[in-house]
C-alpha cells in the first residue's frame, strides 16, 4: 500500500464535500460496505487497545474497513496475514474464549502441487494460532505440527502493513491533509513501521519475530520450516503499539497475566446461574463482554462504550452501563463517577459544547481529535450525561452507603445541578434543552443522537433548542437523588430545595408533555415550544425515572406493548405507524437492548411485571440467534419471520457496553432486588420469572461487608425466594 494513499470510498468523498451544516448532520456517520455484512469478525479488547480480525485471525485491508489493530483511536495494523508457502490456510475453527481474552484459530494446509503430483496433500499440517492483547501489545503464538508420514518443508509467511488511520477516517471521514508515513526500519528481528502525524506525534508499530525470520522486509517476514513426521514447531509474533518490547518474548507469562487480570476484575461481581443453559450462555457472554470493555483509568475502572467505533469513555454510555449493573457490581459505578467528576467541564468552551458543571460526552486521543479536526478530544455535547451523573451518584449511595465517596465528589454533584439550572434551561421555561454550539458537534444530543431522530408527526425535523422527553425525567430523578444525598450529608436546606424543584418539574412535565391521543408523552418540544407528538420509546424512560403518575404510567406501558412498538424481539425506538419509521434506521424503528432494559426497569417500578416478562422473553429469543449469544448495540426492528432470527444492523458495535448489561437490567426488573444498607437489608419485591426460567441463582450479592446468595424458584402463581448462603449480618425481606 502506498503511504498516504486515499482509500476512502466514493460515498465518503461525497460526504466530505458537504457544507459545514450538512456535515454536522452526519457527524455520527459510519461508512458501510458489503464486506461488513459478510465478515465474521473476532474481537479482542484490553485497556486502550482493541483488534478486529477475520475468522482466520487475519486483518485484510481489502476485506472490511473496520478490521485492524487499534490503539488510542489509531489503527496500528491495517494488514496482517499469515500464509503457508504463499497459500491461505484452510480454516477449521475460530473462536474467542469464554472470558473474551484469547482468540484461537485452528487451520490446516491446502493441497500443494499439481493434481496427481501433490507434494503435500491437504490436512497434513495443523496450524494453531493464539492471539491476545495486553498493555498495548498483541501477542501471537503459532504452532505447526506435521501429521504427514514424511518430512515436509514449508514457508510460513507474515504480511503486514499499517496505515495509521484515525478511527474517524476508518468510519469514513476524509481528511484534507495527512501526516507522513515514515520509512519502515528493520532492526534485527523486528520491523518498525512509523507515522508522523500533523500533531507532531510519531506513532509506531513494532513487529518482533521469534525465532529470527529467514527473511524480513518492510512488508513481510518468512520462516523456512522443516518438520519431521509428528514434529511440532512454534513461532511468535509480538506487535507493540507503544514502547519497544523486550527482544525475548514470553507468551505464556503474559497470557497468564491477561487472564488473571480479567478474572480479578470479574471477581468483584455477583454471579448469575439459571436452569436454562442458553440463558446462562447469554449472561456469561454479557459479563465477559462487559469486563473486556472495562479499562483502568487513574480514577478507577471505566467501561468503554463499544468496539469498533466507540472504544473510548462516553459519559452517557458509562453511566447507563453502571446503572444497569449496579446491583451486581457497584465498583463500576464508583469508577464511572470518579472519572466523570475528574473530567467535568469548568469553563465555557463553544468548540467543545462545554459549560461549567457539564459532564463529558466523549473523549478521544487520536490525531484528528488532538488537532481539533473533530471536537471529541474532550467533548460535552450530550444534554443527558449531567443529570444521569447525579442519578448514578444517588443510586450508588443507595446501593453501597459509601458516604465518604459521595462527600468527595459532592462539589462536582453541586456543579452538575448548577449546570442544569444555569445552562441546561436555555430559556427559563423549566425544561432542559440542547442546541449545539460548535458547527462540527452533534445536532441531536440525547441518546438518540442521529440527525433525524427528533421529528414532528408529519416528519418535519425539530429545530433546536430542543427539550426531549427523557431528559426532563432524568432531571427530576437527579434532583430527587440530590435531595437524598444532601440529607445524608447534613445539608437540610439544599435537600428540601431540590425536592421541591423536582415536584414542580413533575407537575409541569405532566401538564406540557402528556399527549392524551397518543397514550404517551411527546417525544420533545421544539424551539417554538411545539410538541413533537410522536410515539417513541423515550416515554418509557419517564417510567424508569418515576416522573409519571400511576395512571399515565399504565397508559404508556399499554402503548409500548402494542404491536406497533413491541415486536417479537423487543420494543422499537419508534412506533411502526410514525412518519419516519424505518426498521433499518439507527434510531427510528430499530431495537436497542439497553433502551428495552431501562423501559423494563420503569415498568417494574410501577408493578407492571408481566410487561417486563414480554421484553425479557423477546430479547432472550434474539440473543439465542446472535453470534456467541452476544446482543449487539442494536438490530433492525422487523417482526419475526417464522423460525428466522432478528435482522442485524450492519455497523452496530458488538460487543457494546450497555448492551452487555441489558440482561442484568432485565433481571433486576424481574427480581425486584433493592438495598437498605443502613439497615443491613436486601429487599425482594414481587419477583417474577418467565416460563423458560424455572430457577435463577444470584450468588455473592454484597451488602456492605456482608454478602448473601439467593435462589429464585418459579412455582404456580409465584416465585419462591430462598436464602441459600449468608456471610456476615444481612437480612432479607421478601414481599409478594
């Protein structure tokens, strides 16, 4: 590949030529290619690095734009291919282990030589590739064994290249100018590929081979291998995206380190087991994905949003991920809160959509972010991260009773609440609105942040400033949470003030947002305070936050579970009868697992447990059909067709953090577990289980310094709850 050669598609070029306003409307654009639909990607992630291989364990530059080895938003390998005597091995099997740590690829040789004159028949050489990531390094071990009855001579070849593309280039954005690809240096048993960015930073990739290759060039390495019958040989390739690695490789040592780190992280969580093995596959894969996506920051663990497009900290995504998993592992919420408190905006910066007290939307470390070509180095363009931050702080305190931690982040909680009042409510009407301040920012700044996700019944796009439904509910819940936290810290006046503000907001929200003819709340208010009278899943978040009255919550639940909304797989983002409904769209008719989980938690709040079971059943059915039983970020909103599975969305992230915690949120809604830490109690409220779950065990549920094990047994008319283990002083209170 010629350094700097422009490989973007014609579609990407056309989009790059849009005006500034037009470009902003597609700022979340991701290029789609047919190959993405056909590929079977294998994903690894650790820390600030992730890799997407094909099923062979290769990275083929001509196959799919998203494959590669990435580190801190830069692609450090754009081509990585292994051949046997210039032929592609025949794939036998390929899988990522249960803990999402190691990719194993079994392959064999094709026929070599002419028909009838074959020098080596196929299936005589077994090739086992094992790959994992640790601390910015990709380690690979290659084992070859000769099963032929005679000796064989082979050439094992590794082809490699690095385009050092920024993640936004990979997503399809074209740059007017790029840095300089430096000459590849050969250093003994290593090849060093390097690139000097326009930001002055040199990014490099060092490939180190063991044993010393027979041939090493700037684009390939080759090992001449002779194998006696039954003989095995091993080669290693170590690809470093950071500092140089030691010349002597120690694959086994670093593999143990990677696995121990992953196990240690997962040991913080309660564990779920059920009587249904397929359900166990879903919960186990979800937990493995979550802990793979978590990276360590200076402030603690933080779940990166998802691979490939969002492998970095997102405020909203991290908060919702932590909320859904809070009952199982509160340490994630603590890490999210600490990181977001440390990165909270402290000044007005229109280029970042930043204002004092606002919570981060996204942070990137790639060249384009560093140069300001995209605003995401530190970007604050989300209207909901700030109230969600306060909500999470309240939920974390309720789950743990960790008063000292809350006291430590109290200044940031107060600043977030000031932002809601001083900057969030742009026109003083009592509702929080958004309007981007940087031309390159996001046009829509709720969780449905595509440019066409907020619209009127006739299909017209809403004009900013826009007040979306769920944000008002988040603000209500945030002020209720702040009132509780203030009371716990002895700040009585503040507590009473925020409680009164929350009550006033509830009354005004019910008055302005309710649309009786829809049986739901309006999607949003536009710049002219006209209601977007559209039935959308956003209304379900009002139930999640408790802002809806009992009567209206029941009506919203009835609306969300009509066939217009509830497909066989889950609740769509928009009802099928709405003007912009499109089951193949990003936000206007697709199904998002996390959206369904939050709605389910809202339904459970109002005691609507049978509706919760419908959502759980649909998403479980969807998970059965998914590769590795992994729910992606989203999938298409088509109805079920016979025995077929859901229709996939081609550029959905998988794994994705808040999709991985969906099953935890759904189980929380079913089981009704809550905590009273001062009383040393776990409370179980009206638990239900679907027909496919006869039994569910939740083990090592922490309550302060104690822990408890539960067994839930579905019986005629109710679910029995047994305490099967108890360590320390903890009481269990069950209501039916």
